[in-house]
C-alpha cells in the first residue's frame, strides 16, 4: 500500500494499492475484451457516452475539487476552476466524435481505394499529480472518441479522486472494461507501458520519465504521446503595460504554486525597465495569499510533498551560489506543511542552472535583454520548448515575436489555453499533441483497401 498525504498538514488521508504486474495484466485484458464492441459502436453513440460522462462529472465536481486539493495542495479556487473545464473537455471531444469520418473513398490512377480510420487499440493513460482530472480528460476524451479503450494510471499522490472518477464512469453508462484504473508507483507504470496488450501510451510528466517511456515504446514500436517538462520564457516587450500584466503574474508565471509545466518561470524584461519589472513582480508575488489551500482566498498552497519541497529549496540555494540576487522568498513561511515562500531572483543570466532547469515551484528568474533579437535568442536557448508568452499593447508586434519562439505554444497577452487548439512540446518537452481536433488522430490508425 502507498499512503496519500495532505501536503498542507503532513497527515495521511488515505492509502492506495501499489498494483503489481498481475493487476496491470487484468486491467489490460479487460480493456482488450471491451475494445471490439466499443469500436463497433457508431461515433455518434460514443459521443453520447462522452456527454453522459460530462454530465455525471458535473454532479461530483465539487467533491473531486476538494479531494484533489487535500491530496496535492492546489488552492481550492484553482482546483474548482480546473474541474469546471473537465466536462467542457469531454463535450468538446463528443463533438469531434460526431464529426469523425471513419471511411473515405479515393479515386486512384489504377482504380479506387477505401481509406479507413480505425482505433489504435488499448491506450495506457498515465497522468501526473498537478492536474489529475483535466489531464485524464485530455487523453481519455480523444481515445474514447476514436473508439479506443483505456487503462488509466494516476499519480500515487492523486489517486483517491480516481476512485470517484470510476464511479462517474459507471454512472455514465460506459460499458464495463472500456475505462479501467490501476493505482501504484513507478513499477506499476512501467508494467503498464511494457505490457504487449497496450498499443499506445499517452503520458504527462517529467522529461526523465518520458524518455524512459519513449525507449520502451520504441522497443515495441508502440504509438506514444509525451507531454513533458518546460522552462518557458515570458517576454515583456519594452512597451509592456505592467498594470495589465500584473494580473497574469499568478496565472502565467506561477500557476498552481509554480507546479505547472508550461509556467513562464523565465521572465525576460527589457534592460531599460528591468528594475521596474522586478519591483512589480516582487510586490505582486508578495501580495498573493499563501496558506490553507482549502481557503478560497488563498492562491499559493504547499508543494505536493516533502521531496518536492527539498528539490525547490536546493535550487534556491543553488541560485544564491550561482551569484543571482534573491529579491524575495527563499524560506519556509509556516512550521507545518510543505510550503516554500514565493521566490524571485534578479541578476540572472541564461547560463545559470536556475534559468535552464525546471524547478517546479514558486520560483521566478528575471533576465534582462537589450534588443528583441536578444530576447528571442534567450527564449530559444533552452533544451525545452513547451510554452511561452509575449506581452505588449501592440498585439501584432507581439504576435510577430511569438512566431520566432521555438516552442509548442505561445500566448500573446494571455495565459488561457484553448482546448480547441493543439497543445504539446518540442525538443525535450515532448512528442505529439493533445487537445484540438489533431489529438483524435493520434488515437487512429489508417488502413487502405485499394481496388482494381
């Protein structure tokens, strides 16, 4: 068994089974048995199931939000907002299922052909602790729309809400075996990825784990989608309106107490306004309430566990040793809970490890630049390429800068991620895309029947 700990109180709030290979095999076998009947349903019927899933999720959204907050420390206001998007996501994929063309006739030089789009098969969906239900939806939605069945492996830190989700799946009338859940740690995930009955793996998590999964999928020639780490740059152009940017500091630069892969943790400020930007960031971060994540007025919670807190603290010490100047934060604000105070470093150069490596906590690095070309060069000088942002009252100018950033997605004056467009990374930030109509294609195989 694995204990589930509330990071705000350090108290054990439950436990989960650390599933072995036999349990994984049983889940994959159930998904395999259900695959044929589920795939045989019309896309419109599967769309109806997805809408029912959305309806049932809405009924228990508040219950899940509170449970997730108790497991990972995400402030409840943020958790509620995240859960509110889950039914929207399932309904979106229901609409895509209804539009799914499973057969196309093509005239050829030697006759004609029928191009079929068939489900890949059994999907392993492995999700992280920082956004458990939304990230399940990003994978399960397109998988079910395409006619695949799934085995979900949630993170051990956030598996209690998966039990509620299993009840939601049953209440929605989704046939038995179509959606399966196994809990456990790394060995459970490894057994699921390696299982020969799994035809595709969809993973969100660290780059290190993603590379190991990619290697196993390559060995077996499995389909794989990887959404991995990031060290995204937020470029403030020299005409930026800091009063307009201030509300985005939380949502763009340090969402979920900095535990979000696409957070803009490298803030690039024009040298002519560097002190002004640092002062604004410091004032804003200091004013964001930190404390009990179940308090709706709190927007900075604890880190997910003691290990993560130690990791973040080690980077703060590293930043000092590298010569960066600590502006605010760096310590533990409370005696109990895995908290780290919001932290900002100035005097940062892009060769410092705190500017290059993913910290995954409420730590911002502020880097100066002198020209737009230099800002773009700094933004692109990274092993990652997941997110990014450009901020300026001149939307067209900011868009032209955004076009030059080598990354999977860039927000212009916003941090809101639209579900109607593809999301994913380049370089060490991953392979493939989630969301958008393109995501369904990742769960389909093409078969051609050509006729004389």
